[in-house]
C-alpha cells in the first residue's frame, strides 16, 4: 500500500511501522490519523508477520496532535449554526482518532513501541495501546492535554493506569510533567532505556525476533487473553482462557514444540 505519512518495511517475521512526517515531528494530522489504522490493518493481513515495531522517522517519535487539526476543527464547528451538530462533529473526530489507536491495540501480533525524541500528548495515547515500549534515555514524554485545557481522550486515561498504576497516572495527567526515558523505565512505562536511537532500534528488533521465534498461535493467544483479562474480572478471565485453550491447545505448534524439545533443536513454526 502507498501512504502519505507512513512507511512500512517488511523484514521476514517483523514489520516496521514508521510514522513519516519528520518535518512536522510526526505530529498527527488527518492523514496520519487515517493511515496509521490502515497500516495496522495492512500488516495484519501479512501472514508471515509475527511482531510489529512502531517508531518515528526523523528526530522524534511524535509531537502529538498537529495544532492545525485543532484549528481546523474550530473553524469547521464555527460554521455550523446548530450547537448540537457542532458538538456531534467533534464527537465524530474524537471517536475516529480513538478507533485508529484501538486498531493498533487490536493487531493480532504484539506491537513494540520504540520511542526516541518527543512522545507528547497523542504519542502517549499511542504507546499505551502497544504491548511493549522501549525508549532512549533522552526521550521526552508528556501527557500534555491539561495544558491545552483538554481532557486526554484517545486512550491514555483508560489504558495507562494498567501499565503504570493509577497514582502515577493521576500525577502525570494533572501536572503535564515532562519526563525522560529513565523515569519512563523507573515508573514501568517502558521496559528498557538506551543511549541512542540506533541502540534502541537494535534492542527493539532483538526483542521482536525473540518473540517471533515462539509459537505464533501461542503469542497471539497470549495477547488476546491479556487484553481480555485487563478488562474483565479474574473469574471471567479464567473462563476465557479455559475456553481458548480448549479450542487451541491441540495444534501443529504444540506438536512442533514437543518434537523440538525432545530433539534438542530450535522450533520451526508455520506462519
């Protein structure tokens, strides 16, 4: 597929999903909102892909929403003489933006966010929708919305509490504190900190290939069960996992895993 604001590189079992507006610090305009969901859907249709790595071209991961989008929304709503219809237009935009990041979260394969430079506002919403996150030491994170008199509305408030805890999230959301990659690791937002962009990308790829070597059926099942358990009770999660394994436990992957273990060799799984 051809995109204006996204680059996709397929490398065997890995897919690199690169936000590609480097001259705008990968800020989210309408095209990027639209295309990131389309890119996720495209990657999901590639049967050989087992892990995706999400990153930004240029100096930054993303500076968040492009302020031109907010200005355009203000101009569009000002032309509507019915207040309810103007608010409905805003609702449609917010739900469209939410759906784009939910599409990242719902990708059948794990998504690793590799963050360098700025990760502001919508960038935090985006990484909260990923499965794993790594960053450079000098990366800059900020839940910026309160400084713009806006409630973060694309997933940070709903997803990040399950990653860093409610107390941390509350503090960062109320204050719009900017913090670096080291603090991101310390509070559990990321799983590792690296000195440079190149080291970060190499580490993300190493982790991606480690995951890709596992049973793709099992990895995809783990992702589904983790997301289900996050949003349901323990009892509901246990029932879901029992049902999942009753349906998926007997598989070619399980047979191959046992054969590889007994044969003292690496497993080789079909896509």
